[in-house]
C-alpha cells in the first residue's frame, strides 16, 4: 500500500479494533482531500491489523497494531504502552505522509469513532490558524484528534486553552525526566501557540460542529520535537538546559550536574531525544480528564495554572485605536475567553486579536467592558 493516503489502523485492544473496523468499513470511504473542477476527490486507503476478537486466541486487552511498513515510522505499540486514557487516543491512525491530518479528521468527523487520533510523519499541506500553512519538517509531532463533548457553548472557546495547557505540561514533564525535575522555558502564547522564549515551538488548532446535543471537536497539534529548523525544538531546549547546568537546584547539586555534563561532553553524548510516542501519550493522558472537567466545571479550575504557563501576565500592551496608542496591562482572561486588561484608571478592557495576526500584541483591537460604577 503506497501513496500519501495510505493509513494504518491501530487499537488499544482487539475489541476496540473490531468496533473500529466495523464503523470505518460500514461508512463511506474516508475523504483525504476534497476535489475540484480540475482535481478528483481523494480517499484514504485503510490497512487493518488482524482482528484477534474477544474470545479467540491472543490477549484481547493487549494493543493490536498494524505491521504495514507504508504507514510511517511511529511505534504504535510503544505509544499504547504509555497511554492510560479511557477513550481518547485508544484508536490510532498513522501515515507516512498525508496532505493534512486536520483536513482528514475534520472532513470525516461525523463517521469517525469518538477519541480517534490521526498522526503522520510528514504533512504536505498542514493547516494553521486562519488558513495559514503549517510547515512540517521531519522531527515534528503532528496529530489531530476528534472528541465529542457535551459542553455548554460558552465554554467551547476554552477548549483550545485546555489543549495548550496539556501540551505545555506534557513537554515540561518529558524535559523534567532528563533534568532532575527542572523545567525548560516553554510557555503559551495566547490564543493558540506554544513558544520557547521568542521562538515558536508549536501550535494548536480547534474546529467544532454541533449535532445531537454534543460538540464534535477536532483538535490539531503540531510541536517541533527534534527538528532544529526553522525555529527550535524540544530536544534542543533540553540540550541547552543540560549545557547550562540547569538540571538541578542547589550549589552541590549544580556541581554534580556540571561534572556529569562534562563527562557527557567528553563521551560526546547528548540527552536522550524525546520520543513522539511518549509525548503524544503524555498529552492525551492529561487532556482527557481536563476536557471532562472543563465540560462539568468550566475553565475556572484551570485558569490559575494556565496563567502560570503563559507569556502575558502583567504584559504592557499598546492598543491601536483611532490613530492613538492606549497603554493597558494584561491581567488574565475575560469570562468569554479573550484577554482581560486594565488601563491606568482601572477601567477594564476585553482584547480581541485583529484578524489573523497577533504578533506579540501588535494590532490588537479593544472592546470596552462594562464595570460597576462605569
């Protein structure tokens, strides 16, 4: 099986594979790319592993993965071993190359099983915010997930914030394993980017539709994991932290770390690279319970942690309005999910991005919020 639309199907158990096989094969062929007047519609070609069933030979509780070599280098068995979700990510699609994981999942979301995740080694036409192209060189973790949420509509905008928080927490947890508990400087840039310093490390893209009392949410994530171009990557950040001797706290511990780092340099060794398998499982393990809590309790339980992980607390912003620059200070998020800021008199403002660009707050527009006594 060859081509950019070749996809392998993996499942956490034989029973889940059997259910997925039935659902996917009974549905119309999955759309890989919509056609046009000049280009015919393209469809996915699915490869299933053997269905062991639930009463035959084999362990029905063990992962069932495809042995097809045309569907990429992702180790589905290693990933499944690290996954501890109830639904999210237990059905996995993998590909060597596809046009866009987000397009495939979004086009077919109505017939895809809940919790399905699609990952590819390389994308030819990745999608970013506002229709921008998302470049995907070798070394990126790129996936899209579909989930069904019974959630009030006013809470839906916060889904991308919860996803961003899960991604940053998972990245930092992977780094901490090699840095004796220390963290690398990875933060959220509102509304949907992940940054390391002034360099973009990744992005999150969410689409939703509503049917039968539920939102069908498609979450797309791209993270630079081992590719040092065009910006930076997780592995490079860990290497820099090791070289700087920030792997632990305390003078004695720092000396020990420097000695270990020196020995590593002598042996021409680098920190172990973070695997896509481990990072993806780490993201989904965090995200599933967070989404459930968001649906039941709203964003308030996450807000303090989110603000600890973002770039913008007390950031000074100059708003452009009527040819004038109005200085305000970012304080947090508004109830509707936009930026909350105050001016020198204490007046509050809800800040919206101007179109598609939010270049560290150049070109923001403002919406005045009502305050008591105003």
